[in-house]
C-alpha cells in the first residue's frame, strides 16, 4: 500500500469510532429508535476485511453493521440519516440500524435474525459459481451464530458444493450476555469448520494489518477454486451487546484490559513505528473524521422524514 492507503484505513477506523460514539448519544436523546448495536472495539475486523477484497467480492453481515457500511464507501451522512429513520438514509429510513445495505457496492446488508444471513451468503456464492463469476462472498457473523442450525447448514452445503465463500466469525467473546465457553461445546470457534473438512485459520482481530493480510491470502486460495474457508477473528466489543445491555455479565477490569489493546491505538503505533505516518498526520485524520461525523449528524437531523406513501414502495423488485 502507498501512504494514502495506510492513512485511509486509519481514517475509516476513526470515523467508525466517532460515528458509533455519536450514535450512542443520539440514541440516549431518543433520536434513534429500536435497537442499536455498536461496533466500538471491533473496527479493525471489518476495515481489514473490506480492504483485502476485490470490487466484485460480495460482503454480507449481521446486525452490527455500521462499520461495514463505512468501509464499503457508504457516505457517513447516509448511515446516520438511516439510523435516524430519515428519507436521506441509505435505505430511505426504512431499514434502520440493523439493515444497512447497498448492492451497488456489493454490500448485501446487515441482517437482524441471528445466523439467518449465512444461507443467503451460500446462495450468493452458488449463483456466482453457476455463472462462473470470479467473485468471493465474505460472510461475517458473531460467535453466537455458530451454535445455530443456519451455521451448520450453510457450512455443510458450501463444502459439498465447493462454494467461493470466506466465512468470518467475529469472536467478540460473548453471544449477547453469555461467554463463548458457557454456550459452545467447542470454544475455539474455527475448529467447528473441521467437522465439514473445511480449511480454517485465526487472526488477531484487533490488528487491522494482520486482518488484511490474512484475509488477502485466504481470498486468493478461495478464488483459485479451492472451496470455502473459515476465519476466526479474535476481537472484543467495548460497549454492551446493545444500548439496553446492563453489562452485568462482565467485570469492568476485563473491559479495561481489552481497551488497552485498542485497535485504533495499535494501528496508530504501527504507522508511527514504521514511519509510515507522523503523529501530526494522524492527529489531522482524527480532526477530519470528527468533522465528517459532526457534519453527517447535522445533515441527518435536518433531513426530512419519509413520506407516508413510502410505505408502499420497494415492496417488490421492479424490472
């Protein structure tokens, strides 16, 4: 990567962090309704994954989807407008927090039902295989989804049919309020792929460069026709499962320990240590990210509500 590319990754991660912090404020002010699942602490995973993909590669994820939306290039103002249910949102205010999507950017959405998007990912990959397209589908999901039938059905069929899928488990240590080892007989998630004879690997999900490099290698192998693979990214969410989470299941010391390995701080140290960027340049990116988010919030708050007739649009696909 050249210098601008390194700085762009940093900028994306800081935008996600600032946007999520602002979203928490807006939620507490009653301006965001429904559920809100923040991505704070996991920014390196989606940033590294998307940085490694080719434009034709599809990406699909669960409900913690705001970070992916930033990474694929959806404007911050359109993301926040969607959170506020405004007509200028990426889904015209109809999807909200858990349903960000833009198929023009090969982002096939956030999905609210745990694990339900995994069979959809298999279907996307099957279509590409049938049409002999040079595409890989990247499917992101949490550790909790690996205990659900959708996970096993999708992995099994993807291996039977040698589908071009990279399954990515964002293991943030908890499925809602339950620790992995309390809910899963196999706490090392990647080993679940071995039940289907599927190659698998793991990566430090707090290090964006490690995620990008590991993802690039695995995508190359899948693209070469070797079938699906599973990547387990070890990460941690610094906030609760959702905004209504009282967080009684983990101690403050545990959160503080993980926060010392902040993904933005790790990458910042990498860039300065390798002399790829100066402290001043990174501080400037921080300011730009802050300004971008504040402008996006102002835009969203001043945007109109969806018109009543919008209830009857986008129900069927128009050819």
